[in-house]
């Protein structure tokens, strides 16, 4: 049985050998051949292979199924909330903020040295550096943190707009509202940092700073008081004709206790002395107690007593409110109000100012982005000029409202929050205009 074949090159052949077909190659280079398969004869299959068999067919072992992969955790599949452009803007914001603070602090240091040069030449260099400047720079930076935030937003956002980066972000499908997110995150970081400094860190530092200025620059500490009258506790009033804090000594002391409109007891002393443990020593004293029309008199040369009075309760200096942390400031205000002290506006203003200045960081950030997110014909200088004008107007407005509170026309809380309310309205207007 043969196979018709045409070879172009080589000598491949297929031959029939008994019941098998063999393909042979003599080792020469193979080339394409055309086979005529219509002439091929398929060998017959033996009949014995077609007969049914009673032998049991071994079952094919089942292939173990591969367990389906469980879906990954949704948190792993979830896309990161902060995008690349968010990180980019946050770095720009915080970097510009730190750079602006360092730059302005360097200028402030030069002016401050020029103003206090005589005192700094007299004072030891170690105290000038570590007791004054190391405490003055954080205080100044925290006082003007909202101004630095506003200038930073205006500066780097105007630069982004000038390079058409803001346009590229908005053209890629990012809304103006979404663009605001990294700005608010940066403002939150700065606000939390400045709030912690204002509430707990800077007041203890101000103690050292004010001590230095009182000792070497100008003494603003109040060490004397005349005609001091205050409420020790409800129904108990104390009076001193004069008190000297340098010697911790008071003169012509009187304390009266009332029940309703009736005088119950009266204590008098020629002089009193205060010690560091909070004790008052009455010298040459007399105690009168009244029961109806009956009077009882007790005299003595010296008597130690604990009165709920401290010299700082009636010797109030100009910057005393800056040396108290916010919890201490709150307790002091409540305590003095209970004693009937009226001149507490500076303390209440300082307490409200620490929170109002923190909220100003968010307001001025929104205003800064809304003003500088678009490229203007005058370039970046126009936006910076507008930003400086608005920031200084904010500080001026806050100074004016503080004067109203000191004069008694408004409450300290309202005085400190009026600028924030007004500039919040301005921020909403500019935001809606910029988002269109």
C-alpha cells in the first residue's frame, strides 16, 4: 500500500510496516512538501479491541477543585482618599507657611534688637537668647498665625494659577469644592497646632518673657495697690488701705461678714503679711461679733488665718492675662466675678481671642483660595496686594472691636467674634463667585 507524494527537497518518506505507519527522515534539510492525503489508506483496527469487556473500568480520580479566591478586603481595594494633587497642595501650603513665618520672624528680630539694644547689651547674653527670644518668637508667630496663613495661600495659589496648574486641575474634572479639601486639611493642621500653643504652651513661656522685660527693659509689674476692696466669699468683704507686694505687707486691714443685711462679725488689723503658703498673718488685731444688740470683742497681737485671697487677685498688671493657660484663665475669671471684681475685660478678651484666632485660619484660607485661584492680568503681585490689604483690615477690625469691649459697649465674646462673622460672609460670597 503506497502513498503518492511529491518532494521539493529532501527525502522524507512514509512507509507501511506491518500495522504501523512510520515517518522516516534521512537527516537532510526539511522543506515543505505537498501530500496527497486522498490516496492515504488508514490501517484497520483489530476486532478484539472493539469487543465489549466485562472488566471493571477503574474510575478516573477526581481532580481536586481549586478553592476560589476570596475577595480582598474592601479597605484594600478602596482607593486612597488623599490623591496625589492633595499631597502636592498640602506640601506647598505648609512649606510656604513655614517659610513665611521664618522670613517675617527674621525681620521682627532685627527690629526688636534695634529697639531694645541698650537693654540687651546690659542683660546677660544667655538670658537674652534663651529667656527672651526663645519665648518671644513662638508668641509672635502664634499671634499673627492667621496673617501668615492668608499670605501663604495667596502666594503659592497665585503661583499655581500663573503656571496654569489650577486650570489643569479643574479641566481634569476636579471641582472647585474638591480643590478646597487639601486647603482645609492644611488649615486644620495649622489651627490645631496654634490652638495647642495658645492654650497650654505659650502662657508658661510668657512668664519668662515678661520677667525678662520687667527686669531689663521696662518694669510693668504692679507691686502696689491702694484702697483695695474685694469679696472673699459670698457675704464676706475685705478691705486694705494699701498693699506692698515687694514686702508682702498690707495696712489697715478690715474684713466684714454679713448675713442678709445684718453685720455678723468684723475683723480689723493694723497690718497683715502674706507668705508663700497662702497664709495671712494679722498683727494687732481685733474681732467683734454681733448677736442682736450684744457685742463680743477679742483682741490679740498676732493671728494666722487662711483667707481665700492672693495678691494677684487685686494687683493686676497689663500682661497678666498672657501668663495664664486657658483653664487657669477661665478659673481666674469665674473666681474674680464671684468676688465682684469688675475690670476683667482684658482677661475675657484674651480667653475669647485664643479661639477666635484659630477659627480665622479657616476663614482666611477660603478667602485666599477664592481670590487667587484664577490668573489675573496684573500677575501674582495683584493677588498678594489684595491679600495683604484684607489681612491687615482683619487685624484692624479686631483691634477696633476690642476697644468696644474694653469701653463696655459690647461683650468680650461678641467683640472677638464680630470680625469672624463679617469675614465669613465675605468668604462665602467669594467662594460662590470663584466656583462658578
